[in-house]
């Protein structure tokens, strides 16, 4: 490992300027803090966190819609645990459950299908939040419900895809990105080829990295080597799990159930073709038309700067609420709630390390 650290130092000297490398995966963010990786890097090499936490980039109006659903007497909302404490405009799913609403934490979309089979008198709504990593499992649950003839299983879909969000950040004048550490889990599904347009169109190097400290150091070394050489290519450090094509079977399953749509990202805004919506073929399982879901204008806390954190414009330390009014026990925004949230990482692993 120290050989790689030494090589990073040599490459940083060759580059001769400050370099911003964005990791666009919440697991990478947590791994970097947990291992103290930032402290091993030269002062000119900066790891900045991007919009890689699916819970964090989900707009407040989606949480409000989920809360409105769980207040219905005929509905059970099924969700992954990370969404429970995310603040909506006025409440959270956790608060609603404490007040008597039926909100169940599940560990997979399949659990939600089982819940529908066991509660035929209720409408089960699964909160489909996530990137390309979780979308295939949600697609599989919809196909399974269709084959089983279930009429009480629905998905409130808010799936997002990563490449167009990365492109949107490159158009943001407040963000300076010299290279991307691309998400390993997502790329297992999609394949590394999907980042090629970023290299070709914007001359920004991309390296798909794994999640061990050595993986992230090696990905950093590979990016610096490209920058020093004036190259912009897609390279795979995480070669034990990622190839160019990805998981073709998972891609076909997603394509059968979902189609591209525009999607709102917290802090970034509407990004064309960055979301997945349920196709007409499976519209009976789409909670929006089937249950008349409406997305009203949201009112997030005005002092919360999660959006700026997700864009890499600021660190959590620059938010006036961080660690004071906003803590893991009393969060103002999702970045402090999620296990992949940047604010949660900064809070958990200490301000001194975060500022290093």
C-alpha cells in the first residue's frame, strides 16, 4: 500500500497543481473516511464527495408523497431502513409510524411482494429508491407480482441512473472536477463502457474503483497517471467484479420493466434521462397512476445545505447547521441520515479527520 502512496506523491508532483477527484458512490465516501485515506494523500490531491447516496439525492417531495400514502388506512408502506428518518416538509416516515401509520422496514423488494401476499386486504407500496444497483431487484419484484397475479402490490419509483448526473456536474460552474472515481456496485450492473462519453466529450478521466482502502488508493493513482499523461480514458481498478459490458441479464430485466425519464435530483435539479419510470406494460404496479399519487411542492429546511454537499460545492463543515442543530439524532437533511451520507461520514469519523 505504501508503494502506491509513494507513487501518488510522485504523480501529484508531476501534475503540479491542485486536483479534485470526485467519488460518486456513498460507499466510497464512507470507506475513505473509515480508513483515513484522505490523510495519506498529498495536500494537492482532494477527494470530494458527489451525489452517490441514493437516499440523499431523493427530493423532499418524494418523501412527502410517501408520507401521504402511509396516512391512508388502506395502505402499508414498505421501505428500506435508510428512508425512515429522512425529513419531509413536515414529518418523516419514522414519525408517522410512531403516530400509528403502517410503515414496514424490509430488506428486499421480494419481502414487499411477500407482504402483499400475506395482506390481501391492504395495498402494499414499496418505495423504489436507488441507482442501477437496486433497480434490477425492484424490476424482478414487479415481474414476480405480475406473474403471481397480485393486485395489491405497487412501487413508488424514484430510481436514478448515474452517468447523466455526472455530466450535469461537469456543467456546474461552481464545481471543478478533474477525474471521477466511478461507483463499483453500479458498474457491476451497467458495465464500464457507459462512462466512455464523459472521457470523449469532456476529456475527464474515469476509473471504476473497489471499496477497500487499497482499491481507492489504486484508483487515485490511476487517475493521477491519466492526468499527468494528458489522457482521458475509462479504466477499471475493480476488475475482479467489473467488466466493460456489465450484467446483461440485469440490464434486460431493467429494460423490460423501466424506461428512461427526466428526474429531479436534490441539489442539482431536473436532469433529463436520468431516471427510470415504470413502463405502461406494468402500469398496474405503478403507485402514481394506480393510487393517484401527487407530488406537491416541497418545503425542505431553508438552512439545510445537503444539495451543495451533494454537488461537491461545500463540505459539511461549511454548513452552519452541521453538528449543531443538525445531528444524526435530529437531522435536518438526508445527508446526515443515510449510512452513505457525506454529513453522516463527517460526523461519525470526526471533524479533525474530515478537514485533513
